[in-house]
């Protein structure tokens, strides 16, 4: 059973990124306002290597 106006908030661990809405809400129709977000592993920015001394 879904509760109208109930919401789910998503987060992810460090090193990962959320793609999509971080909060979704149960609408009057009984459907969620959007799909749950997807998670992906973050890539290190290659421009950071310019500042690392060798």
C-alpha cells in the first residue's frame, strides 16, 4: 500500500553519483512522481593530476 504524498529521499556513498531525482513522491494516482535515480561510480578529474608533484 502506498501513502499519497509520502516521499523517498535517495543518497549514495562517497565516490558515487546520483543521476535523477533525489526525492520522489507518491502521487494521488498511486504512482511515484518519477523513477528512482541511478547510481554510478565517479571518475577522478584528470585535471587534478596537473597539480600533483611527481
